[in-house]
């Protein structure tokens, strides 16, 4: 009786061993394989080529006595800068670019054309005029020296950019409204066609403070008002500049 049961137990033991071997084999095949990601090539020779856009509040300096500004005199400029690093870490660079600017000034320096065709300038009382503004459109050539603590792994960094901007006035216009009629002077020949300035931009990432100061006068030299005051006004633009890669 005992001998007849032994083959059955032997067969059960054999099947149990085969089942365990199969289970461990399947478990071993289901081990999670480490995902191999393709290597990303990092460009250590990066450049900070950027588009820029500035928004400013415009002021006039070196003004004749009695000249004042009212309302909000706004300025806009935009363009592209080509970055040229000059050190191994690429934290110091020189950049040059091309851009366009719009500048608007609300003030009480009025311009009128005399019967002879000459232009006459006067510092008018605001009680005598409704509004008076001067605006100009320029093409800009900025050249700047750059310092930043950037790396090729991060696009967020501190910067200090300063330089010189050479500008050419494409067109200009003065509009005087005395409440009864408007007087317009287009492409005033007394405006300096070539204007140059120094500027500074500093900040973190996209947001940066911006100041631009005109080195030469807005009007040509030896220009005077009807009261004999020299018109040696210069421009000062302060606001924000945004850099976009």
C-alpha cells in the first residue's frame, strides 16, 4: 500500500519544483531595466544673442528758464543685439545691434513758422496753450560692454550692460494746439539728425532697469528762443528694458 502512493508523491514534488523554477524565471525577467536616456550635448560656446524692448519715461535736461513738461512723455525702443563673448567663461562680452525708437515729449517749448519761413521758438505759458508736444522716430545702433554671471546651463542670471547708442532721426514732428487751431512742424531742420547717448541696463533675468542719457543737444547749436535764451536741451530716458532670447 505504501509503495503504490510513493510515485504520486514523487510526481507532485516534481511538478512543484518545475512550478517554482518557472516562477523565479518569470520574476527575474520582469526586473525593471534602467532607462538609458540619450546624452544631451551641452553647448559651452553659447551666446546671449537677444531681442530687446524698452519702455521709458522721457525727460528734457539743460532746459531754458520756464520750460516745463506735463502729461506722460513716453518712449519705446526695440531691436536685436549680437553677443560676442571675450573671456573663457563667457561672462564678459561685447554686443552690437540694430533697433528702432519712438520718443515723445510733452512740454511748453513751442515752435511756429514766421511769414518769412523761418522757425521761431518760445517758452509759452501753459495758460495760453492747450497742448504742445514733440515726437521723433529714430534708427539705433547700440554698442555695449556686458557682464553677467550666466552659465550654459541657466538662462536666468544677473547682468550689468552699458554702452553707447548712435541714432539717426528718420522723422520728427512738433504739434501745438492753442485751443483754436493746431500748428504742425514736420521734419524740423533745426533738430540734430545724428544723436548719440550713453546707457546702462541692470537687473535679473527678463526684468531690468534702464537709463539712457543724450550726450549731444536735441537741437542744433546756437539756437535761441524769441527771448534770447539758448536751447541746449538734452534728453534723459528712464524705465525698463526686457531681453528675450
